C-alpha cells in the first residue's frame, strides 16, 4: 500500500480503541457508541486439549515442552468457572503494562468484534494523560509491525472527552475504576504539569462496600456459582444451592466475581449526598431495597451515603479538591475558561449525586467571581464512553485525515515519530 490519502476519507472505516482498567472500548469511528466493551482482564488456563494428542511427542511437534496456555476473553468466557483459570489485568496506573495479554485482547477485537483485518483500518488510540514515551512508542510499533495498520494516532483520553462534550478547552474530571483525575485541556492539548489525580474511583468504592457487606455478614457468592435459590423474606437467611463443580475456582477468579457482585450493588445502591455526610440528614432519605445473587435482600439507608462519601471527604484526594488544585496550577488567565467548562466523564461519575456534589465542593474552592459550569452528558453511555466518543468524532472529521501517522512515515522515520505527530 502506498502512502498518500488511501486511508483518508470514509471509504475505509477507522477504528477507535479506548483502554481502561475496567474495560477496553472498541468500535468504528463515526458511530455513536463503541461496538463492544471488553472487560480489561484475561483468563489464562492450561490448554487441556493438547493432552488429547499423546501420539505427538514434544520434540516432533512445534509445541515446546512447556505447557501451553489457553486465553479466555470477554464476559461470557470470564464468568464461566474453569479449572486453574487465573485472571490477569494488563493495565497498571492507567497505562498498558502487559503487552502479551493486551495483544490477546486486540486479536480478539479484530477477530470477533470488528471481524475484519487490521491492515485495512486506520487506528486511533486513547491514552492516559501521563502515558510514558516508551509505552507510546511500543504501542506504535505493535500497531504497525504486528497489525500492519495503514495509519495510527494517539490522543490523550481527557482531550477526547472534552471534545466529545463540544469543548477544546476544559477542565476534565474523569472518574474511572482505579482513579479520579483532574486534567486541564487547552485548545485540545493537555496541560501536563497541572494534572492532579487521586486513587479514589470505582474500585475504591467497591472495596469499601465489600468490607461493609462482609462485616454485616452478607454472603457475596456470585451468581455464576449459584444453581438455584428460593424466595425468602426481607432480611431472612438466604436459601440457595451452589453449582456442583469438580474443582475449586482460583482465588483470582473468585475475587473478580465477588467484585462484579459488589459492583452491581455499588451501581444500584450508592449515592453521594449533596453536602458532607450528616447522619441526621441522610436518614430521612428513602432507603433502597437490594437483592443479592443468593436471594438475600434488605433495605439500605444511611450506609448508601456513608460509603459514597469516601469519594469526597478526603482533605487532599476528594474530587472537588483535586479539581480546584488542578485549575489553581494553571495560568491565571486561562482559569476562567476552565471553570466555565468543567467536563465530567468516566463510569464512576455516574454514582448518583456525583456531579451535584462536585459542583458544590468545587464552587466552595473557586473565586466567587468565577462562573462555574459543569458539563456532564446525560446519557450513561456518553458519560462512560466519553473518550471513545471523542475519538470517534475526531477520527471522522475531514481536516483530521492529514494528521494520521502513516505506515510510510513509520517505515521512513520509525516509532519515535509518534512523539512528533502526536505530542
Ligand atoms: N451506572 C453506574 N453507576 C455507578 N458506577 C458505575 C456505573 N457504571 C459504571 N460505573 C463504575 O465505573 C467504573 C468504570 O469506569 P470507566 O469505564 O470510566 O473506567 P476505566 O476507564 O475502564 O478505568 P480507569 O479509568 O481506572 O483506567 C467502574 O468502577 C464501574 O463500577
Ligand atoms: Mg478511564
């Protein structure tokens, strides 16, 4: 394939990948939502099928004598218990860490989701605002060398989320699974030395919720291990039978499945109170009834707010604090533009009451003259997939087509060219 504009225009669909700790979002540019959201874990188990061919001696085959592994990807496969299947995450600190595992996910994306060959599609990847140069170059190399993509581009996820909300300049508050970050974006570029992040995100809430539920003695057996259950009364001991397995699922699988169980509780029950947690105020708010996979069910009232308060009550790590700190680190001239475009994105920002509380906490920390405006997409899809949607829009606009790093440029200048093309 020659360089030129062969990949430009819309005769060949560009793809957008948005990796996170919770999931990888993947789909076609120009579409409203990703084709798939793939959990960001890979199940690895020894391949039992190899044992079925005893007549092939290891030295006669290409199969080395080390045991071969089989990989399990996506919800259905992950949620099925299997002997010796361990679950691994390939992300660390918002960045891709385990490239072999990540390639398994990419292979799966092309085979099963996109169902087309990688050499035909330009690829736009989102990246964490603090991604390392070495990691950016490694991804570039993998995409051109292994997947033979005709063109490639990398954009900071915060810039894409701003873009998805119609802003080139914004203070982007992204609350995901492993962290919440405040990232100033100016004319489409991240101001790196003013980004502030905290480790308080969805995983933290799930951890706290799990501790609380275990403490009050609630059985968190995941539905994947439950064969049947009976209807019981409110707060009565659950009556259920477990599936009969001939093996013990691995600890990593159990931990993941319990996390999914608590995640559903978190999403259905937790709520951030409008002002700092006050037992007397929240006890007047109607409680929420919740049923666990075992069939056990009860009302939750003040604990709903107490748990969610953890996202805001930390002196230095609360979402309002990091937002104000980040804006405060930017040049005083651009602060008004940031305050008037506070973009809220990330799945964890969907915890009920999150945006109202952030608005309150941030306004207490901004000059009274500042015009504070919070921009949060109403739809859950737009909110959770903000960066992906921004990538989808960017990769399909006409003037962007000359921005791609082409295969020809890669061949001529190498992977370090990405740092010039995508600063
Ligand atoms: N409707 C909802 N209500 C509450 N929390 C939600 C909701 N939907 C998703 N979440 C939470 O959002 C988190 C995932 O958010 P997101 O998809 O933005 O993370 P990510 O980008 O994959 O992870 P990270 O930013 O840590 O790399 C999970 O903790 C999930 O439980
Ligand atoms: Mg994220």
